[in-house]
C-alpha cells in the first residue's frame, strides 16, 4: 500500500542526520536514560528513520538484547542499516500499522518523532500492543510539545501539514481500546512524553 509520507521521507533521508543539534542529542539521551531500558531486553523503535536512537538503546540492551527499527521509507531504512551494522541492531522496512513480528516479541516500544506521521494511528497502537510482551511499555516521545509540533508541521505544509499527536483524551481512548493501561502523558514546551503499559 502506498502512503504519501513514504515519498516525502525518502526525499528527506539523505539530509536527515543533519537535523539534530548536539543539544537535541543530549536531551534525547537523558530521556532514553529515564525509560528504564534493561540489559538483555528487546526494543522496538517505530518510525526509526536513520536510527537516531539505535546507539543509545543498543548500549543499554547490550549483547544479549536487541534493538529493532521499523520504518516504511526505504531510503531511511537503507541509511539506518549502513549507520548501524551491529549484531544487536535489526532494521525492517515495514509499516507501523502492519508489523511483521510475532505476538509478544518485544519488551518495550518507542516512537520518537514518528507517531503523528502514522496514517493509521489506532492500528499502529493495536499492532504495537500485539507485538509487546505483557507488562511492556510503549513510549511516544518528542522534544517539543504537541502544540509546538502541530505548529512546526503546519509551517512545513505539504504532506505533514496536518500530522499531529491526538489530543490527550483521544490518545487515552486509543490506548485503552488496545488494552494499554496506566497511560501517562507529559505535554509541555520542550517535551512530549506519553507512556502506557501493555496488559494482555
Ligand atoms: C520525523 S521522522 C523521525 C525518524 C526518527 N525516529 C528520528 O527521529 O530521527 C518519521 C519517520 O517515521 C516514518 N514513518 C511514517 N509513517 C510510517 C508508518 N506508517 N510506518 C513506518 N514508518 C513510518 C517515516 O518514514 C520517517 O522515517
């Protein structure tokens, strides 16, 4: 199935790694520190792009764990492969709303700067729920608030013009309908961090 975002992100891929400042990386690293990633765990990175989170995550999971990135932009996946040829990193070209993994495969899922772009957000949540093990957490992360993000996308226009994080009540309902529990949402200037726990 073709999605208009695929072409957009394919075109962005070559320059993508230049988008991040040293400050972004430092803030991201602090956030990753706070997620409670355990050595030996299997982590799913949805909409992984070129793999900006991979190094932070793979060092935490160590040799006994894995980091699996999923992205439906072939060009992003190609660069992610090239950037991280490590034995504990996998990159898969797939849509977040149709994940090619067995049930109960991962101990944690993260979507950094990606969830608003998913065309089928409820299906992506449902699929994430399916592939997570019981009690695993799903994190949606941005380095800006939902309002700031909507403004950025609006200014960019084109295919991302209306891409947004659902309003808090709607996102809570979406998580609940997938049987995620303990939903927490922090949304203030400079940070958006939603988390939910998978109850099977
Ligand atoms: C803004 S980029 C963020 C990439 C990466 N997480 C980062 O922060 O560098 C959003 C990514 O989500 C991917 N994406 C958008 N919709 C997707 C979908 N339905 N399934 C898989 N990946 C998707 C895009 O191809 C793109 O690489």
